[in-house]
């Protein structure tokens, strides 16, 4: 397990440096409370501080979460942040709530290892077991819901992933030193609502306008909508369906997500996907320091501080969008994606606005179509065949695009499918798999942004941008007003 340097951590704590928010937590021996490094409370002496890499580790050491800085809101760590592949995969699945309904043994089988090996890997790397991590995530979400929403206590328990209200009450009291009702009394009484609100913190800066512009140009009609500084979309998660709307907070580095109550049973997964969609766990300072070494990015880094790589809420949806965008304009791909959603998607009941009318079809629904069905949407037979091939590969599991999938293996698997080339495979890895070093080097717009270089010249130039080539691609597209690229 990597260790923290106490002196560096303490200096960051004294400076309340936001770039370290979520990268470590500090337990204060005199109060029994643990905090984020940005906590506004008076800074304790160094000899009273204990530093931990995760909130769960601090909790296991007996510290309670601070009620002022609220550690449950701290941004997490992106996939590049250097944990071994197995641990990163397990954390991604736990963050989406897999252990709320499944066992550690089932998760280990999914990841291709034994349960004992998985426990040892997490304990060696993070100092906690899978169960401890899942429990910490549930309690953090419950605390956030108690602070920020009016959900009744029973609904808070189930929305946080607990299967028993009694278990929720017992663990909450043991972890925070007070019952859940004490936080609810402090935050007011519960009132009926059709939605709940989640605060999603990030490490600043973040170019919200550029993020929205990118998503607006690619918004699938009926499924996504961007207007008035907000992003709206429909959501399907297993048997649950609903909608979300995300806006930028005015007074703090955070996004505010309004989520329909119909999605409360899968809230942990929805929150995790939203963090990925808006790249909220990125460390923009590291990206800036790496790219500024190439003078070409100087103007773009000034114009777009905190430019993020937009992710994907649903990997299949993003992959379909990428395939339909091959060798056509962004607008043409958007039109085709909308037709696919209208023809094969299902209606969204109780939509909050008329622009949100459809749930994007599943891989299984598209895979069941004939070639003529897909081609009738307005594409050549060769493209329709690629659409079917990708849908069937994902439906059958021969290609996996979950967030825990190894990016290089996924790229190779996609590239092997008829009609899929390196551009599409890297674009999917860049957005759906959150691989920061993915780079669709054959993209015409990227070459144009560098003055019309060849693909080989672009590839050679990009070597110096590793491991942040996906962010370099975003800055190159930004030079063309973010209107290019899939």
C-alpha cells in the first residue's frame, strides 16, 4: 500500500489546497473527527493529525466524519490515479453499488479472481476490505441525503443501498456517534417531492461552458437536452427508469444534480455515472502541468482552464453514437442517433419536459433487429452491419465496456469487429472507459488543429502528451470550437 507523507499532507492542510481535496483525509486525535484538507475549521497541531488515503480507512481507525467539511462530498480519484487494475475495477463496481445486492464472492467471480484474492488486493492497496469500502460508500451517501434532501428516513436507508432499516440505523449510529434522525432534525423535516438533489463536488477549475457545448452538439434527440446552462437526460438502470438534470453550483466548486425519485433505488450508481460523465474526479492541475510543457497548448490552457473529457452515462449509447458518427458530421450522427432512439427506444413516463421522451434502446433490443430494420434509419448497409455487430457483441458479452474493463483490451476487442477502426475504439475508450491516454489519432479535426499534419506526425507529436492524450485531444478540438470529433 502506498503511504502518505505526513509533512506534505500537513502543509496541504494548512494551505487548505483544493488540488488535494479527496486525495487524503485527516483524523484529529483530540476531537475524534476526520476532515477533508479544505476544512474551514481551525487547523490542529501536526502531532494531533493522522492522515489516511480514504474516508473508509479513517472510519475504520475510529474517526467520525466532520459535519462542517462533509467528507462524503469529496471528489474521488480517476482511473489513472495509479491503483492496480484489479483494485481499480473493484472500486468502480463498488462505487456503482454492486455490493448493495451481490456478495463479495459474486463480485470476485465477475472480476475473474477468488474472493480471498480480492480482499487481499484491496487491503494491500487501500487498507480496507471490499465490505468496509461498500459500507463506507453507503453511509456517505446516506449522510449526504440526510443533509441535502427531504427523503423520509426509511427511503434514505434504501436509497443508500441498505437492505435493512435496522442495520442502517445501527451502522450510522456506530459510525457517526448519533442516530440518522439527529441529522434530519438539524436539516429540517421531510416533505414530499418528485425528485431529490445531489451535490457533486470537484477539484477546480472546471470549464462548465465547454463541457455543455460539447454535450449539446452531441445530444441525442429525445434522450438528452441542453438548455439554460443545464444538462438533462433520461436514465435506464436495470428495471428503474427516470431522468436527471445537472447544473453548475453558483457558490462552490460543485455540480447540482436533480434526480427523479423513480431512480432512488439505484442512486449510488446514478451518482457514480454522473461523476464519470462530467469527469469530476479529474486532477486538472496535473493535466495542466503536463500539457503546458508543449507551447502549442499555452493559449488553450488559458482559454479553457479545467477543460474536462466528457464521459458517458451509458457505454452502449456512447458506442452507438460513435459508430453512427463514422465518416459523417456531428450533426448527421446526432440525427441518426435520435432516429435509433425513436424507433427502438421506449417511452419515458412522466417526463419533466417534452424534449425528454425516450429511453435509449438496450444492446439486446438493437441486436434483435434485422439488417433492413437498421439500414432503414438512413445509413448504408455496411454501417448498419457494424451497428448490429457491436450490439450483438455487447449483448453476448464478447466485448465488455464496463468502467472496470481494461481499456487496451477493450480497444483491441472493438477494433476486431467489422467496421470498427482505431478511431472509434479510442473514442469509446476515451469517453466510456475514462482512459485519459486514449487518442483517436486518425481524427481529421485533430490533424487540422495542428496545421494539417499527417496521422503519423500527429502520433509522434502526441507521445509527449502521455498519459493525458485524451485531454490534449479536447484542447485540440477546443481550437475548433469543440464542434469536431465524434
